[in-house]
């Protein structure tokens, strides 16, 4: 919880191998002094409250914002990719002139991947970010010696197609939430 900010009950259950929902609910109830919860449709999203932050030594205060679902989607992808050990959230990538803040960065089979989560952004914002990636990649290739993969996680098939079209020229993979669940 300290590292990933917000997790759903199902994500907690899968990560800690807690088994059935009933057992997960029991454990979460036992931890209720340290956790706060948000209802999002049929989902409950958990995060550390003041007592929980003090217990685990966390300074970052989490709040209910529009980015909660964005964070949950990022964490879903982290679980889908088998919890990479070198995973980093919100990493600034720069070549001196261009800068992109990637939602997640990790290695797979010895190669670096950048994750972008498309939840509430407009396609105009996505196109701008893809344009910055295209401008940034020659400098990144020079630093790393290879062309990293930009992985997108989005919500619908239409947005997947739009992102794939815009990403032409980039080494890119696009997933929807349905693909990784």
C-alpha cells in the first residue's frame, strides 16, 4: 500500500494470495484501523490512513482525487506483468530538451518499458505526449543503446486504435483493461 497508493480488494487478494473474497474481506476488516476505503461503483479501493502511514513510516498523504482510478489502472497493469521488481512510478525521462513523465517504468526480458495509462485524458493530450515521446526517443536510444517500448493502457477499443495510429514510428504496445483482467 505504501508503494502503490491505492489498491482494490481484488488486487490486494491477488498480490498477497489471500484466496476467496470472504477471507480477503476478513483480513481487510482486521486492518481497518490502518486503511481507509473509497467506493467506486461496485469496487472498493483501499489506501493508508493516518494510522497506517505512521505504522509503515510513509510520509505521502493520499487523497480522493480524479487520479485514483488512474492509479488503480496502473497497479492492475503491474499485477498483470507479474509485479516487476524494478518497477518505478511517475519517472521523469529527459534528453535535455524534451521531458516526459512516464506513469510507470520497468524492465522486461532485460529491456526497459515505459507505461502510459490513458483514463481521463483527452486524445489531444495523448497525441501531445506521443509527440514528445517521438522527439525524446533518439536521446533515449543514445543513452540506453536500444529503443524502449512504450506500453499504453486504455479503457476502450476505439481509444486503442487511435493510440496505435498516433504511435506509428514508436515501438509501442496498447492494451485495454479487458485485455489484462
